C-alpha cells in the first residue's frame, strides 16, 4: 500500500530556461497561448473513455511538453491561476511551483502525475517530472499537491509540499514532501522522523465514525507542525500530534 512506499525521484529530462525573452511574443500573448494549449490537452484527456491507451499516453506527453515550454510563465503565476484539470501550487518566494493532474491512465483509479518547476540561484528555471517507485510498480505520484510551505532554517529554505491522494474509495491519504534547492538542483530534504523526506498520513474513512480529518498544518512559520492521528482501527482518532523543528529536522 502507499504507506509502505519506497520512493525514488528520477529526473525525466531536465529543462532549463534562461532569459525570459524566449520569443517575440509579449508576456500576455504567451500566457494566452499557454492557456489555449493546456485547455486543448485536457479536452483530449477528459475524453479518455473513447481513446486507446497509447493515444491517451501520447496526449499526456504533449501536455508535459507544453508545461515545460511555459515553465517560466507557470513559476511566475499564482495559486489562483486556474486551468481545467491542472492543480498549481507556488512557494511564497516564487522559487518552486508544483503542477499536478490526473492523467486518466489509471482507468477507474485516479492516476495523478506531478511536475516540479524551480528557479536556481542564477535565475534559470528548470522542470522535471516527479516519479515514485512503489511496491506496486506504480510510476506516478498518485496524489495532487495543493499548497507549498516555505520554512527558513539556518541558511537554507525548506519547501514543504502538501497534497492529497486516494488509494481506494475508503482509504484516503495526505502527505507532506520536503524539498530544498542545493547547487541549483531540487532535492529531497530528509527532515521527518526516521530520516524520511515525507510525512504520510492515511485513514480508513469507514472507520472514522463520521469525523472530518483535518489537514496537516504548519504553525509559527513552520517551527511547529500538527498532524491527525489514527486510532487502533485505522480511523481518525480526533486527536492531533505535534512535531517541533529543531536543528533543521522535525521531531
């Protein structure tokens, strides 16, 4: 299950943007073109029931190429920017943007994939697809990100990316993934208990007795982190745990 996931992040082609003057188009024209192309891709992807698998896979690859092409516009955007089918989250310093979408390649199961776009110290903008290797041999992240927290610790910034996933109709999870930028590369930060780069929370909603599960929350500029706790049956207990950031790690 997802809770036993062993995750490796693989760089699926790194793309770099230098000067923002990529073409003769104005910024407004490029944003308009980006919006049209994204809408076009999702118009095809949403029609997955009438497509062959290889056709759907090819359209998702075209969408990735479009996001890579417009990575500068995406990282300059805001969370309020909305495109049909695309979840966007930005860090407050605009150095990291996460884009997630349902590829529809999972059939009846949700199959999210995620692209990370980050800005280097020299001002370049790079993008990569985040890939999970799991015990089920599932390649995509299977979750969408909705928020990025920026946390200062020492002389570096931690980017804590929060998202949700659904393993089945009753097993929902949420995760917090930690990243930092080292030598112009986006890397995982192993800051959670057990020297992990993620905090994984899963509940059986059928055993939660109607309780609404709150999201993981950061307080005091990320110095404290609260998370919901499961009971002995795997449902939400109604209680929250607390982690404190000390010397760059949560305990």
